[in-house]
């Protein structure tokens, strides 16, 4: 998804006919990308204005789902973002904006600049509303204090009336300005015949202010002499405090995505045919172009250094905090930051093909995902809120004989205290905080449910090659069938190996003497290797490259990692590689042991090599010569015994077992990120991310349980008190706002990594 500045008619706050300009392909390409799963279809992202509660997400999904060309819609209320899967041949984005306006919301293309501008505008306005409410609350509380503190007869009626009028004047700005989000949202919901989270809040505020106004204008009315201006201003102030804190928490998660998306520069110096340089827009770059990246600039595409040396910052992409050295011949990735010297880079992948684009796509996908409990909240929000209104009405009717003023006070208290804001925030606030914290370390969640699954994991199964071992390895031995030249066999094998991302294939293709032969008709044998045709001296050779089983290999050549080559006659050659345990593996495995997790090692390599590596890593249980089917059967057997299994692999031939595991973690450098089937992608490929994910999942579960317990206990205690008339409106407002503040503040603790 390219960063683009859209026409001013689409800017937030601009008066416009919903976006006919978005129907141009150049426009909707800026906030979407093609869907890999369905050719010709796209996924696009919208930023939604006016979302205030869990029920809003369901309403928006229903409003968009029935439009022409729309196949699927996902809305996350916590991030105010919608993801739309659609077909350009059947529908247009302008129809989405029109449908949103009919439902009472506004949508904007979620391009980086526009989304950032919208968020800043919302933050400023919310801060102003909060400041006005806070200032007026303090003044009203000052005027209300004499009514609570004065003894009977100490305050004359004219002084009491003066204080009421002063409180009324100071409450007006709160009602007309600070309450505007609640009142507007409630009115929008009621006009469309639905009940949202703000309906009971708005009714409570209006009832309290209306009754207080009636008493102020007519102190001898049937409502009695009590006013609740202090309750109204206090309730609004603390409610806005909770929303402000929630917005800051959401900003941390959204900020991670924005910071990553903004890492690409707007322009770069491209080398012309005559050797000079011209500055061009990044959107004009293509594979094969040569660009000069100056110190302080970001790399706009994936490529390889041709000249110069430097240090790069890849922290936002891989989680690697220290600068990394890069010299001529080394690869650089889009979004990384050039810290030291000017370098000449040849572009290998640009735009949507870069690793940066794949990571942004994963983060955007996670930002609209909702955990299971949040989806449940969406479904039950409307009936629950109807129950709240019915309860408040019944309480007012029951207490009406004791006096209209008393009955209204109890009804207002019930409306306010039963508002399920804390319950609706309990799960999404915690999961978003955890997801944002992990993203800053280069750990990307494709599903927020992964945190729930990760908290229950008791068994972690590792693949060996490229997961526990370093990707860099060296060819140390070649053995061939009688009459076959080893150097020739290496060139044939390397021709096939160039079509694979497996670490051993890459090592084979990069080995000295690998040559530049090309293979044709290459097909993957799932979990085993490759088949293809290599032309040598004009003659086609049908070859197989991969495991010993695929190539009918003899007994193991050595206690090392091996790749075999075969032709129509059978085994042709075997290549052995030296492999080393990752530097961070011992510490990561020790942390997993400390968490009480069982650790297992499965690999397709020889049994002796697997056992040897397991012993070096301190893993007590290992199995070698495991096909993808064997790995899948093993995980299924563990699950049948009641274990919750996490599978850690490279995402290449581990697809079936990654899909079966309760939690799947893919090392991001092993396979194209966009095609990964895992729940978690470790973009930096570091093993210490595995115990970190499990630890964060357990912390998140604890925080969610604490939030739910707090919200349930609050309602269990306060609702009966409000119904019994023992909780005045000001205390109900304070308790409701405080419960939301506690939930959000507790979730914010997850933003700090352990």
C-alpha cells in the first residue's frame, strides 16, 4: 500500500460528496493492495469516524457487507479501522462512504498521511473537551460545596439560588461542548432505531441536567430542591478522562504502524544512464534501478549495495536494537535507516514486493482483527444496553411514589452505573497494548486470538534447519556416484536450488563453483525438495534435489545437514553442510524451561544430526527423518493427550503443522511474510522472541482476567446500591468513570515489555 496524499476534498472535515474521486484506480490503490487468495480482488482499509462502542463495529459491518462487490468486512472499534475485501469489477469505494454516512458514520481512506492527520485532529479536540470539562467541574464543585457543608439555616435561599444559577451557567459549556461526542452518538443511534453505549450515558446526563434546570428555574417545583450539576460535570470529566487514556493507548499501537509506514522516503536520487543522479518519487522506482542513499535517509526498496559501506538501523523492521554494518554486496531492506555513509544500491524488489510492505500488511491486518471475547461483546452489546434502559425505567417507576426528584435521581444513577464501558474495554484494550508492544520488537501478530492461545501453551516444538540453527552455513563436502564429477554435480544442484528459499538451498546456490546454470519446469515436492530440468552441454537432465527419501540416497554421509541430488537412475550426489546453533538459542531455550514449557525438536535431517544438535541445545526430546506428514501426526498426537502445542518453524515446508498447532510462530526470514500461515511472524528471526511471545500472552491473560473481574465486581456491588437508592448520581458517575480508568490503566501496563 503506497503512501500518497489524496485530494483535499477527501481531507478530514472537508465538506464533500462522498468520494467519487476514490473510484479512480490511482486513488484506491493508495489505501489497499491485491488479495493473494483471490485473483482480481483487493483488500482496502478505511479509518472510521464516530465509533464509540462495541455495537458500532457490528453496525458498520452490516452496513458495508451488503454492498455490490464487497465479499467480507472486518471492523475493529478499538482502532476505528475497517478492512474491506472487494472486487473492483463489481463495486466502488464511493459506495462504502455513502453507506457509512447513511449509517451515521464517516469514513476516510486509511492512507498514512490522512490517517495521521485525522488522529491528530481528534486528539486535539478531545483534549480541549477534557480541559473545558475539568475547569468547569472544579468551579461547579466549589459552588456545590456550601450545599453539602452548610448546616441547616446557615445559607439563605437567595444565596442558594445564586449558587445554582452560577453552577447552571458553568455546566452549559460542558453540556454543549464537552458532551458533544456522547450526545451526537446517542442521537445517531436513536434515529436509526438502535441502542449504543452512549445512549444510557446521554440519557443520564440529560435527565440530570434537565431536572436540575427545572429546580433552578422553579425551586418550588415537584422535583424538590436538589440539583446535580456537580454530578454532571464530574461524570463528563472522568468519562472523557477514560476516553483520553484509551485514545493514548490506541495511539501507541497505531503509532507503531504509522512509524513503520512512514519509514519510506518520498523521493530518492536515481542514477541516470550517463552516471548523473536525479531525484525522483519513490513510486517511480523499479527493480534494476540504481539509487544513491545518503546518510540520514531511509532505503526506499529492497536491494544490494554496489558501492560504499555504512551502518543501518533495522529496529522497526526486525527488532534489532543495535546498528548493523553493511558493505558492498550486502543486502539492505526497505524502511531501514542509513546511519553512516552515502551508498549506491541496486534495487531488487520495490513497492508491494518488499519485505517492508509485507510487514505493514501484517500489521494492518492485525489492527482490524478482534479477539474472541471482543467479538462476543459486539453480539451482546445491543441486548445488554436495552436491559440497562429497562432497568433504569423500572427503578424510576418503582421509586416514583417517594417523590419525582428522588425517583429521577435513582434512574439517573442506574443509567450511569450500569453502562458497560469497563466490560467492553477489558479485552481489546489489553490485547492492543500487548500487540503494539510486540510490534515494536519486530514480532507481528496476524491474529489477536494468538495471545489467548499462547497463554495456554505447555509444549513448544521447534524445527531445526533455519530455526534453531543459523541461516548462514558452508558447504563442507560433496560425494557423488561413481563416474560423476563433483563440480558438475554442484552446478546442476545449484541450478535447482536457486528456485528454493530453504536455508540449505540458498547455501548450495551460494557455494563457490555453483555456476550460473538455469533450471526449467521446476516443481516443489511438498516437504521433500524440488524436481526440474537442467540443460547441461545442450542435453536436458531430469533431476531431483532434496531429502534422502526423495533422492533414494544411501546411508548418511556424515553427522551433518545434507542435501541430495538424483536423476532418472537414482542417487547422484550428496552435499553436506556445517551448521551452527543460533547465538541466542541457549538463552531462549533456558527461558522456555523456566516458564515450565516442554521443548521438542523435529527435523527432516538424519537422526544422528538431530540428536547431536538437540544435545548441544539442551533439548531432551528430538526426532529426526520427519516428513511434513510425520510432524503433523506428532502434533496431533500431542494435542490428543491434552497438550497445547506451539510450533516454531521457517514457514517453508512446515505449512501443514503450522496450521494444525494451537499457536504457530514463523521465523520471518524463512518465507515470504505475506504467504505465511502462522499466527505470529518474527520479522527479525530471533529465537528469543518465542519465550517473549509466551510471556506476553500469559501477562495479557492475567490483565484481561483482572479487568473482567474488576468490571464484574464493580457492577455486582454498585448496581444493587443504585437500585436501592443508596448511590447518588455523582457517586454513580464517579464509579463508572473510575472503573473504565482502572481497566484502561491496567491494560496500559502491557505496553512495557518484560
